[in-house]
């Protein structure tokens, strides 16, 4: 099955049209008009971010990079861990699904890599967050060691967050009747406070750490040099394409540094979920007039992380799993818009109603119509153990140029797939999908091809769904649920997916 250039690919529904039709967005005065501005502005801004990420990830020496290298070099020497940056990059690469062998979690290695993260810039803490959410991809010892990076990063000094809020919001600050001095959580990008508007609306206020953009740029330039150095002396680093990972990381991180992009993700996702009729799943709505590059005010949603559900309460875990998977997969394949970081902390469940709140939309995935058709092609090729179909699907994501010689890549991947098939005794399981896609990304990396950001995010979400299943419905056949949803989408004439792939 392949996506043909001469075949008409069905277009995705226009998200701006969904925003205009959204009753949920219209319920907040002025939000529809503001949402459309965020949506359209974000299209151009994402292009700018991608270009900047590519530039920063190209290894070169800048004056500020020299200073950063000197500082980081001193930390490495003082920690007696010159390999620590390479180990950190390998771990973070493995945590997004690249088949990189993570370093052995000895007591000394754990301590050294953690020390590098704790004493370096914010980009290093962000890499630690990748590792902390890499369940099933990196050893448990590493996941636990970096758990603090998720929401226990150093808090901003007392009063700094309030100063940023006042400066950024200006007169709109008066709409905040109350702000909790104690943050709900602190991360590498910023911290979150609870608050309340004068009209009684409970909100959360996300505040960017001051000076973060400049520090991130310098950190990324330094990591690009470290990755390039590792690839010169280490075959595993070359095959993992660590420099490609730094570019992927840079794009994800830089998008999170502008809360206007997150606001666009929020309104787009809200409109998509509503258009799907997914009443069981909602995203926070930003408050018009209270969003800037450095401050984001949005409604507070109910729920607790699915990993912290009360075990004494009876919840229909199978229903939760099915509706959760349907919401994620259908949003991706019907509309091409999806939450890009669905770890347990970002999926809240209201135990009273059994509904979902999806939070923290700093990272979102977006597929074009061609990429969506390519993803369906990939999933079908995976089910058939078809290496050529999988590789051809990657052309839809721009990972491989059309017309590039594929025979060598296909043969290399088919060897990997046959080995996996033998180990699984011919069985097709949901967990195998993650392993298979990881093998494909590794083969692409070894041959110098790029890692498509949105495909990596989709892959991560599949792994998160496995963790979700283990938490709420461990006896459910996840593959059967996913296959049923895919069959529904393929048979739906509105998607046109069955006609787009042959």
C-alpha cells in the first residue's frame, strides 16, 4: 500500500472553521475572535521556530557558546564525568523512541549525569524531563532518578513570578482577584500558579522563567557541539544521529518558549475535540486578553493524574481506556491535530464523572493531509511486516526525499523486522508497534535521514497509551481497541482515508 502522487489525497478539515463553529469557545466572550488570531499567527511562527532550531542545532562556535562550553567543561571536569553530556543525549534520544543504548545505571553514572543536569542550563533540565517520561524506553532507574525534572525544578525566587505577571498583563492584571504565592509546579520552562478572576473563574497562570530564551539558545548550541563531537568518535552516536536529535529537541523546546503558540494549541484542540463529539475529553480554554509570550492564563480543569487515581473507587477502566484511545487516535487521523506529550501528568481524570482533562499543550503534533495518509500507510505496513511500505510512508513526512534510492534502506529494515517477527513467534501486539517504529527511526538515522517531529510525537503517544492501559485496564487488548478505531476511520467516507491509500 502506498500513497501515490497522482492520487487525490483528501484534505483535512479546516481548523479555523472548527474554531468559528465552536460553542465551547464562544461561551467565553471574545475568545472566538482571539482564537482565530492565535491560530493564524501560529502557522507562520512555527515556520520561524523550525528555521531557528535548524540553525542552532548546526554545530558551530559562537562567542556565547565558547563561554558555555567553558562553564560546562568545568562542570564535567569537576564531576570527573567528561562523558556525561553524551550519556544525557543518549538517554533523552532513547526516551523519544530512538534505538539508542542508554548508559548502564550504575550509582556513579546516575550521580554524574544528574549533577550535570542540576548544575547546567534549562535545556539540560528539559532533557531530564524527556528521560523522566521515558517509561518503557529507558531503564526504570533513570526514569526515577529524573522524576524531579517533571515538576520539581527550582522555584523562581519569591515575587519574581508576580512581577512577570504584572509586567506582561498590564491593566489586565486587575482581573486577577487572587494569585496563590506558592506554585502548583515548577519546571524547566516556567512555573504554574493557581488564581481566580474577579468574575469567580478559577484559573491557572503559567509564567515563563525570565531570560530563558537566550539561555536555551546557548544550551542548544553547546549540545549541538557535544553531539557532533560524540559522532566523530563513537559509532553508536553516529548511528543514533545525535545531531538530528538535537535539532528535534530544539524545535520542541523553542515552541514551548512562546505561550502564544500554546494558546493556539489549546483553542485548536478544543475545537477539534468538540467537532469530534468527544464530550468526555476537554482542553483548557485560554482567557482572552491574558495571554502573552511569557504569561498564559487559562481555566482550571478538574481531575487527577491517572497514575494517582483512588484505588478504592470503582471506575470503568475499560471504558476509560477505549474512550481515551479513541479521542487521541481520532483527533490525529481525522483532524491531524493532537496533544504531543500525553504522559500521566498531562492526562487528568475526573473520578466523579469519568471524564478527561488534557493539560499542558506546550507541545502539539500537526499532520498535513499527505502525512495523515502516510501514517495510515505506515500502520498498515507495520501490521503486514512490510519494510518497503514503512519506508515509503516516511516520504510523506519528508524524512526521505522522493526519488531517493530505497532498496538499501528497505533491505536493512527488513532484516530488523524479520528478527522481531521471529522473537514474537508471528504474533502482532501493540507493544511491537513501538519497537518496530523505533527500529525504522534507527535505520533512517543510520542512513542520514531526518527524524520527523510529528511522527516521533505520535509514536511517543502510542507508548503513553500502553502505560495508560496498564494503569486503568491492564487486562484489555489495546491492539484490538486501536484496530477497531482505525477500521472505523477507514470505513468512514468523510475521512476519505480508504481511497487515499491503495
